[in-house]
């Protein structure tokens, strides 16, 4: 596949890993913000290729993971109502709410449909005028334009039976919150390529300057990630703190202007609760006054939502990069993808699920013995 | 499992806890992953327990009358609820015949007789039923099986999805063949008879309206001929066979690793995947190793016979893209480990329920 396979070349990847090895002199902690990048790093074993002193810290960029529990519970309550068709991206169906997940609501008779685009949900609304159709609009700046487009189209077509249950979150305020947190150890960021394809990277230079951190806009394929990491290490080693674009084939400084204009029309910036982290000021979007009629939270008056997180789950520490998934006491014991306690164990982009699915519960000896030439440092680094 | 008064007796389940996580059936119970296995392990097996079932092979193998002649019998059953009913490369009709034929064939049997049950929804067009039946007859001729008995039920409009089909089949075990999911041994070579994920992505592409320059076609085919050739070439060296349908290659290899108490190691770069299937998987955020096949078989073969069996597979029209994809190891028993293109290792776990498309 053009633009894909050439960025998965194992020989070039090995060479890039050796380059990073050659330039690094001190330990560094680099955070990849985006869950898609975490998934790719773990799936491809990029972390196993890096020198011991370059540590990747997995950030809070999985939309499934940071969607607040209260909103999941609201989704469950709406989806269970008769006369509602509840549409969602597939990942959200297994996220545990306080008492159930969307799969179970579906099993009990809720009309829940997996769609690939919110515009499909708008079509469902057009075809089912007697039903209330709700789309679960979660995610970062990446998924926001399509969600915004869906209410824009619904309004233009006069579809009064369509609404959006919104919990959009934004990357720059999350970087600010992580850097400002006491005890922060992150020294550089890989910014999420897909977010920047929409938003550009004009929001990042003030952050790089304020916290004196390198920020490298990075893609998702193995060579993209290694290039992003290499550039971050080069900056760290030479004491620079600039914003760099290592994903030039997709991302421009200004981003997608048409999408940004639509986002400004449809959404207002608001404070948001991040699951496992807490409230981050001005860190999300809600529907603007002009589109308030399409807000599912306004349309369905929900009361009696009582949320309760599992006391065993340390997802918040994982999302802040304070601990690795395998360091959580419940990891692989009470909490598995089969029975997730927190959202980070659900989505394939969640750091805990990525660790679990790709065998980070195995001892390094077991993995090394399978004949795949792990180095001693990986043997020491991975946990049983 | 059922009390005389008809109420299910949850207390007597051998291990009710894993099932009580999901007190109602969810789609994942039918997804070919862990939830389905738990249903078998904790509900069906305890209720029906007997030696023939316990093997949990694709077909049960038994003597109809011990001591009565040399032939052993294999029996299997499968239900088909696919939507859409017609798709590029086949229909529910071919699937219903080939699915049961293949389950018998990978058990080492020569498929002989099938039964078929139709559950039809009121209002279902007769022309479509005729097309399905025609496809079944054609598939049965190719597979050299006879459909010898059947049943038809009609449910009210809204209570079915047009047409569901259930087939059961009986085959005669090929003499001298000894295969089973528990017979893989360290050192065995893992072969796959062709490209992965064609059927699943053909269905998904139609459902999601994805269009490619050349449409993805289902690989739906009966494998009895290909398997007969492989067994003729490999004989006792063929230790295990399975057709990786729901849950894909990953589930099949995990099941054999678990049943054989051995590890399976595969090389990701050796997996045959069509470019258009790969592209569709990328678009939808799916992994081809978890996607269903309907005309592929996986073979576990002793190393000395592996090249011979691979050559025979490649000479067969259904095996042109056959490949050596890995081996069995004494390490990491019960686990499937893949070496990535980057040279790193990752565990490929059994999936929980259905493979979920990612958000972004």
C-alpha cells in the first residue's frame, strides 16, 4: 500500500533505532500523547528497539479512555430508552459504565448500532423519523470535524430527531496539565499527527516555550514514530525546545482551515472532566448556542446518574504517565480485557489493553525464548 | 442444566462466575473468541459431557458400533446467519455446505452426507430462496456430498433475518489419519493454504459500502480435495488441521496452542494477505489475523514433511498462495507469539468477543 508499507520497512527501522542509540547520552522520558501511537509502538515493538535510556511514556490520548464515567452512564441510560437508536463507534461498546456496558444494554433490547461515521447516524435519523437517533460524539480534535458536520447537516436538513452526546477533548490543554502537574517527569512530547492534520501546530510553540520542551508532530507508522523519537532526542541532547513537524506528508502548520471554521461554528470551548485525571480547564468542546438543540444531554433529561469507579483501578496514574500499566496492582489480575475495571483496558488504543494484548504480562525470558532476539535490557525492562 | 420445572439452575454450573459477568447473551458470544469458548466450557460441556464432545474438534469422531468394521465416523454441525445473504464470491448457500464440509475435512474425514434446515422469515422472496438452494446444490456437487435430509420452518415477519440455514454432516474418517487440535508437537511447521481475511473483508466491505478497484471476493470453497492431497502427501506427519473461520487465524492458532499445550510462533511478514484486504483492514482498523476465512486451512506438519505438503498445497487450485508461516515451540505453551516486521515480538491473544473497529 502506497504511503504505508514504505513506512513499515524493518531494515530501515533497525537503522533508525541504531541512529538514536548513537546520539543518546543520557536518560530521557518522551510522552506520545496519542493512543493510536501507543498502539503502534506496542504492536510493532518500537519500545523494544529503543536504547535503554529512552523511555516512552504513554499519554492520555485515547478518546475511549478519557471519556468521563458520568457520560458513559448517560449513554447507557439514553441507549436503554425505548424509541431511541443509539449510534456509536465500535470501541465505545465495551467501555464499562458503573453498572453495565453498551453491549449489555444491546443484549437487553437497546437499539445500539455501530457506525463508522456520524453521517451514517444522520442517515439513520432521516430514515427513522419516529425515532430519536443519538450519536456518541467522543474523541479529540481528530473526530470532531465529522461530529460537527453531522449536526451541521442535521440542522440544514431540519432533522429534529438527531442529537449528539458530546464529550470532545483537546490535546494542548492536556499537555499543559501534564507539564504543570507536580512530579512531572516528561521531557518531550510527540504530538499526535492526526490531531495536527486538523488543527495544524500553531497552538504548540507557546507550550514549547513556556515549559522549554521539544514537541515533535509525529505520524503512526513505525518509521514515523522512530523519526519523531529521533528528532525529540536530538533536540533534548542539544538543549533545544522547538516545535518540529516529522509528519510533513499529512500535516501543515495551519492545519485544515475549512474544518477549523466548522468547529468554531459548532462548538464552544468548555471545561472537561477527563476520566482518571479530573477536570482540566478549557480542555474540551461542547455544542455552541446555535446548536444547543442538538445536544443529547439537553434533550434527554437524565437524573439519578450515580457514578462509581472501581477503587482498584489506577487508570489515572497510567494516563498521566506516572506508572506503566503493568505496575498497577490490578493489571492482569482483577483487570483484563475480558473484565476491564477501567477504560484503559478496553480500547485497543488504551495503554493497559495494548500492554495486555501484546503480551507485556509475559516475562521477558518467555518472550526471548521464543527465538526473537530480545536484548538484555528489554529482558530487564519488561515485567512478569 | 435445566431443572424439572424449567428454571435454569445457575447454582450447579461448574464455574458460573465468568458467565455471570454477562447475564444476557451479547453479540460477542457468537464472535468466535473468548466469550464463545467460555459458553462452551462452562455451559455446554458440563451439561452434555461425553468423550466425543470433550475433544472439542471441528467434528466429533466416533465408532458407530465398536468392533464393527474399520471405519470411523466424523460428525459436525454449523449454523449460518450471514448478512448480506449474497456477497462477492458466494452466498449463504455455498457457506452452509462448505462450512460443514470443511469442518469434516479438517477432522480427517471424507465428507459424505449433509442435512439442511432452513429458518425462513415470512415475506422472504422465493426467488432468493431458489438462488440459495441452487448455490447449495452446486457446492454439494463440487464437494461430492449428498444432501439427504432437511427441514423448513417459517417465522413471523420481524423474527428472522430473511433466511437462516443450519447444516449437519457426516463423513468417514480416512484410514490411517490421526489428526487433532491436541496433536501439534514442538518442531511442527505451520502452513496456511492461502491468503487471510478474504471472506470477512468481503462481507465487511459490502456492509460498510467500501468500494475498491477490484471488489474483495469471499474465499468460500470446500477444502476436501485440497486436504485429501495434503494428507496423501503428509500422512502421519500431518498432526493437526483446522479451517480458521470466525475469529480468524489468531483464534485457530491459539486454540491449537492451548489444546496441544505448546507455543506457536509465527512470522508476521510471512502471512499471505491480499493488498486490497490489507487496505480494507487498515481503513476499518481491523487486524487480518482476526478476520474470518471460509476456504482456508491451517496445517501443523512434522518438519521433515513440511516442504512436501507445501508443494502439494501450492499445486492445488485452492492453494496457490499457500505459505509456511511459523512453527511450534516448547516455549510459551498455550500462547501465540508473532515476530513483527520490526524484528520485535508480540503476543497475539484470543479476542474477547467481536473485533471492534477503532475510533480513529
